[in-house]
């Protein structure tokens, strides 16, 4: 009796089905990795927004010249972090 890999069905399985399964598994792994990276970035985005919120409390005690110097950068940073894509 022939071994499975020696049969036509076995050849189709090893030459067609197995490579498709391997590619699908690679795609799933990449998506899971990307999801993990996005979750990590989102956690940092929220952390930075919290830091900016804390900064606003301390900001009230700063001199006006310091506020003017950094106001645009802080506003741009806040706007960037507030974007939810």
C-alpha cells in the first residue's frame, strides 16, 4: 500500500493545502503581533494624555513667559494624542 505522501491526494495536500495553511498561520501571527503593538501604543497614548492633564494642574503656577514658550508645543502634542485612528 502506498504511503499518503505518495498518493495524488497526499501530493495535493503537501503541495497545495499545507503551504496555504502555513501562509494563513503567518498572516494570523502578523495580525496578532500588530494588535499587540497597537494596544501597547494606545496605552502609551493614554499615559501621555494623563501626563498632560497633570501638567495642566502644575501649569497654573508657571510664569507667563514659560507658558508662552511651550504653549504651542503642548497644544500640538495634545491634539496629536487626542486623535483616535
